[in-house]
């Protein structure tokens, strides 16, 4: 009986891990690195992924997945093939400068 419980627990864990692996096959084109995009997007290798990052740096964040077609080497077919893998999220806000803490002075 204990062996069956262990087997079922292992099976349940395996199914959970497989499900999370499929969920991880998405990439935010506004925050991902070139290597992350090349890994997730079909038909996008290192050079095309680097072109996406360069385009993003030059033109600002993407507002839609369709804007990827503006990147040299990426066409609408590639966008359509990857539409379910593309996330267009906001870029992280730049870290605000922290004001300097006043230092205690000794009065004598």
C-alpha cells in the first residue's frame, strides 16, 4: 500500500512539473535577454534575438507582438508561429535614486 502511495505521489509530481514547464514557454519581449528569446521563440536564433533587443533599445518597448515584424529578419509568419509564446509586458521602471541620508554632526 505504501508503495502505491509513493508511486502516485511521484506521478502527481511529474505531472505538476511538466505543466509548469509548458507554462514557462513564454517570453516577455520587453524584458527578456536575447538568449531567453532564442531559447523560447521558434525560428528565432541568437542573431535574430539580438536584433530584437537592439530594436527595443533603439525604439523603446514593444506595444504589441505584431511590432516584432518591424525587426529586420522577423516576419509576420514568425510572429504568428510564436504568438502564444510572446508576452508584451511593461518594462521594469528604472530604480529611483535614493536620497542621501543626512549624517549626524557633533556639536561641541
